[in-house]
């Protein structure tokens, strides 16, 4: 099959590339994701990048475009609905791109794209039972079981960041609920959770408040407060991972996202040590795809649309 276009829409960055034979071909074009004036700004930016790539690679007939984006999304409408990181109530994607290129357009949740990237070309290549977990600004999951992508009613299955992992610290999540994994262990959650944790244990707060990077750096210097806090993060990550194993029984869990990628030394050992003892721990791997699993997975979805059925 001819190469397809893969697009990954993040809250900060927009990435576009060519994917052929389940591999990224050539350059990945990165730009800032436009935030206005209207949602057309995003589709116009994507259309410009695709025209540029097609001209450069002398592509006349584009067989398909795959788009990965953070949910919630509506596959039926081909749109993102109230995306948490972009200021639009609705961001239509499939129709504007179909009209611009007269081709098939597949829209997929970014973590579901991530698991496809890992299954076709990453740490879980050829495996039939895979959970992909990204711990970055938020926490999300992509589930591939019995050789099939778990998609769900609206294409949003695997929102594991909203698993409840705690009842003690009453930490709010980005969804406003209390006790969810994302509210504690994501890049956005860690600094706020550090404040709650210090208050709960009656520890004097640092001034100015610590960022996630500072907390991890202090833990590496054996600072007792930061070490204690990182251990608590480990307990909560292990609780989340235990729930993932109970729910999905994967053969491998692939971890991705900036928080994990930059802090493997501190975050991986507690997962091994503290995951519930009665569970058989599956293989644990960190994504080898350098943050490109969702982009590659968008291409895989365009190349193999039967996966999304
Ligand atoms: Zn939540």
C-alpha cells in the first residue's frame, strides 16, 4: 500500500508525518497546535502540513489519513468534543479533511493509537494482550486484548487515569472527581499532590512550591521529604497498575509519557515491588518509540482500518 499521512494533535504540539509499512518515513513535522480564533485554525494548519508533505514527496493520490488526538472524541461525528487541552466545544476533523483531500480519514483516541504503535512496531510487537499507559500531563491507557483494539461505545475505552487509587488525601482530578490516579501521579497532578501530601503529614511546604522536576531531583539527592513523597507516588502508581492488571489481564504493559520516560529510575522499582502480591505481574516495558507511538499508531489505523471496526 502507498504511504498514508499520520497526524497527532496534542494540547501543545501538532505532529504530521508519512507512515508506510507500519514505519514512520522521513521527517516528522512539528508545529504548535493553534488555539484559535476558531476550530478551523487547527484543521487549516493540518491541511497546510499535509499539502507540504505531499508536494515534497510527490504524492498525488493519498489513500488515507489517520488522526490521533486526546479524547473525548465522537467517532460518529468525526470530532473532538470539549477537548480538555484546547479551547473549543467541538473540533470537527474528519469532514474537513475528507473535503480537502477526497480520501478516507480515521480518527482515533491518542492512547489507543499508542497501543497500536507498540503492537505494530514497538515494545509489544506481535503480542495479543497489551496495555499501553502514558503518564505525562495526564494519564491515559490504550487496550489491545485477544488481538483486538478495545474501542468502546464512543471510541473512549481505557480512560484508566480516572481509576480511583486513593481515599486518604482527597486530591481532585482534572475531571473534578476526587481520588483519581491522574490527580496524583500525572505531570499536572504531582505538584498539587505534593502540597496536599505535605499538609496531611504536617510537613513545612517549600517556598516557592516545588515543581515535579524539582521533587524528582531532590529525591535523587536523598532529600527525606522528596524521597517519602516519591515513595507515596510509587504506592499509588502500583495501585493503578494493579487495577489495570485486574481489569485487562495483559501479557505486557508498555509505559510511556514524559513523567515515566524521565524518571524511570525512581518510578519503575516501586511498581515492581508494590503491585498487589496476588497478581501475576505481566512484562513491563518502557516505550522504545521516543514519544512517537500515538503518531505511528495513527498511521497504523489509516493503513489497517479493519482494526477500528
Ligand atoms: Zn478523573
